[in-house]
């Protein structure tokens, strides 16, 4: 713990703006004198006290509820004082400045404004939360769907951390077993066979695969999927976006090039957040109507390159027209040239209603939709989830981050390397033990048992002030 982590801190804990209630939160050691100075009385521990909040001269700034939590029975593990006042920004700033002034008068060394995420950082440093739980605090606040909020709550309650800890203990147990055999080289293989080291490692690998699958779902639930609609002008991209969104978010006209810039709309399918981007119709820059459309086409390709999935929207009613087909084939080639892998592309044959089934079999692998009638929209939604790798897992999915997935993948690599060592005709037990040590270390990074200070700085800097 750095010396700065022991400073008493204060911040407005509620969102900026006006509201019925606003909270000023203080955390540190020995805050009883500060509470008495602000409220003019001693506060009962863990009880809400209706009291005036006093300025330096003893005049009332506001009246509200004061709560005092004595260490270690608080969110941060330190003494915590919360002042619940009326939620006007001027009132809250007056209370904030009063806390700083009173702390200075009382000689509370280092008393300062809290940095983003510093209250939760204190909770982590004081073993009130592990790192995965601390991240879940921010994820619960930022959740964009009900499913994401429920999953973040499960992570906050420690469900994800418990799975990681159980896996880490199994890796550690096998690692200690292998290291113990290094002192008895003449008996090492028999000893490992009797202890069923191979069976233990197989079990670890199987459990790790299951945890990885759930973690991928958790990452998808948190980060969602960025979907870009691409295709020639007037193939119905904007109409398809409106149909998926259930409202008119994009302008639709028969005029080619109506969409000049990217239009983004947040959607959710089965609780999975999607950011769907409608782009300018793709055609050769020298065919653009004007400079604005040309810039729009360039931005379309920028969006396509960074997409998790690309909907190549085609007009079923124009299939068989030589110029149209040639332009569509050119777009397919350009997608590959721009580094868009085939598995990221989903071909959508739109305007299927106009042909009443004609040409329906021309592109068998494509989805057939009609933005006008809603034909194929349910299938399109499911196809997007499948393309993202979503598997409608049971209620137990906990929210996770890309950082967690990367650590689990590193652990899996070390477990596979350990398998190769153990199955070799003459196992190198020192290398086997090292692979298990590195796998255990990767798991420890998830919950914060083995985390560098710079990683903590990156994680907590993304939190809001007051949390």
C-alpha cells in the first residue's frame, strides 16, 4: 500500500447535476472528530442521524442524514462518513469545502479530494473486495442491459472470483505435489502416478475450458457487439436498421446516397448489447455524387475495419442485373482486402417481399429479409448472436472483462504445456512445475492476488469519482 493510499479522502458520491438527494462521502482513519465538527454531535455507529450540517461559524448549511461506519465495518474498510443532503450542486460543493476546511482545522494530515475509483481501490487494498469484484462495481454502474446488470451483480457477490479461486487452488495443489517430488528424483514418476497427477491435470484442463466458455459469454455481455451494415446505395440498409430498432432512426428515401455519414443505434438481443452502425452506400469514389458522399464512403470503410460483424446487405430484387452483381462482387473482394475475415461477414438478402419468392434460392447461405414486412428479422437477430459466439447459457453467467479472458487463455497455454511435459517419456519435472507456476500466476492476476500497481491504476482510473 502506497503512503498516498492512507490519506483521508472526500468526494461527492452522487452524479453531477440536480437531484433530490446528494451524498458527500469521506473515508479515512479516526474521523469521529470530523463528524462532530460537521454535525455538532457524536454519531451512533451504523445509524442514520437526522442533523444539521454546520459551517465553520456553526451556521446550518443544510439538514439531512449522517451515517458513520467504523472500521473495518465499512465499504472501504476504513472509517466512513456519509452526509446525505439535498442534491443541489452548490449545496454539495459547500459541504465538500466544509469537510476540507474542518479537516485542516482538526489537523487531519493528508486530507484531500478523492481520485476516480479511490473508494473502491481502498476496499480492494483492505481486502473488502478482490480485483474482479472491484471491477464488477464499475460494470454494475455502467451496465447497459438488465442481463448485464444481473451478471455484474453476480460478479460483485463473488461468483466469478470463487470459480477462479477454486481453479487456482487445484493448480497450486498439483504444483506443490510436483515440486515435492523434485527432492526425491528416484521416486518421482511412481509418486506422481500414485497421486494421479495426470488425472488432476486433466480435471484442471476440463474445468478451465468450462470457465473460459462462461468468461467469453461474460465478456460479450459486458462489451457487446459492434455490427456494421455495408452494401451498395439503396439496398435497404437504413430501412433494416429502423426495423431492427423498432423506430425511425435513419432517413429513408429512394435517392441513392441518402445516408452520408455513420448512424449508430444501440440495441439489445436477449440481453446482449449491440451497437449497429448504418453506413453510406459503398461505390467507387469516382461514382460518388459529391465530396460529402465520398467522405461518407471513406468513413464506411473505417467502420467496417473495426466491426465485430459486418452485414453485407444486398438487394434481392436487383439480382441478375449485370452492373449491380458486378458491384456487389467488388464489395465482397474489397471486404477481404480490408482485412475483414469471412467469418465476420453475414450476407443479408433484403427486399425479399418484392419478389414473392423469386430468386429465393440464388444465395443459399444468405439470410432473406424484408425491412418492410419484418420477414427474416428474428432469424437475423439469432444469426448475429451466433456470429458473436453467444450461447444462451443459464442464469449463472457472471460479467467478465477482456483482461480476465486474456489471463485465462495464458493459463490454458501453460496447462497445455504442462500436459506435454507430463506425457513425455522422461518428464522434466522442473519445467512441469514452472508451467504450473505460470498458470497459477495468470489466475492470480484476475482476482488481484498478483497484480502490479500500474494495472491497478489503469483499472480504477476508469471509475467515476466518489466510487
